C-alpha cells in the first residue's frame, strides 16, 4: 500500500498535464492564474483567522470558561456529566485546534479510555467548528446575514454535545 501511495500524486499530476495538453490548455498560465486567486483568497481570509485566534487565546488563557461553569457542578454530578468536559464543549464551535488541545489535556490527565476521554472523543466527532466556519468562510465571501446558519449550526452542535454524553453513558456506564 505504501508503494502505491508514493505513485498516486505523481500519476495524478501526469494525468492533469496530459489531459491539459490534449485539451490545448495553456497549463503554465492557468497554473499562475490559480496561484494568484489562491493568494487573493488567503489575503481576504487572513484577518478573520487572526481575529479568531486572538479571541480563542483570550478565552482559554483567562480561564473564564472553567470559572463560569462551576455553578453547574451540582446539576452535572446528578446527571453523570463531568465538569471538566464543559470547556471543550464550549470551545469546540469556536476553534477545532483549541478543542483538540483541551482533548489532549483530558487524555493526559484522565486517559483516552476513561469516561472523560471517551466523551471528549465522541464530542470531537459529533460537533463542528460552527462559529469558525461562519467567521472565516462567510466573511471571506462577504456574507453578513448568518442568522439561520448560526442558529442551525449551534443547535446541531448542542445536539452533538448532548448525544456524546448520552452515547458514552449508555454504552460505557
């Protein structure tokens, strides 16, 4: 399998070149035009990425998320939901990388096969980076009316969070 994987990309490039020659496409000019469009897109996306990274770092470094969820601890212990998973559930719609870092901390502190590790894994798969997607991709194409997309995405994330708790509690507890 590793031998095949080494040849897939060069074969794909050869196929594109042969197909382009056959269709009489100016390959180098088309490549340069695509590279130029890619740089323009990256230039438009860059401010959104910087703003999102800055906001996520402020949230994580201030520890306001952990402090904010302490009032829910009595309720969460009754329904068998660990308090330590809530920062990941809260930050997941904002940043995939930050939620992966939180999940790594959960794996380090509790282990990947613990209830916390399992909930974190399922939560990572059941939710998406909704706010990040809206800020980055909608912002790059100048879509400003995101009301229904935001509501639907956050509702789907909320259902994914609940599903991760229910699935792990049903199958492993």
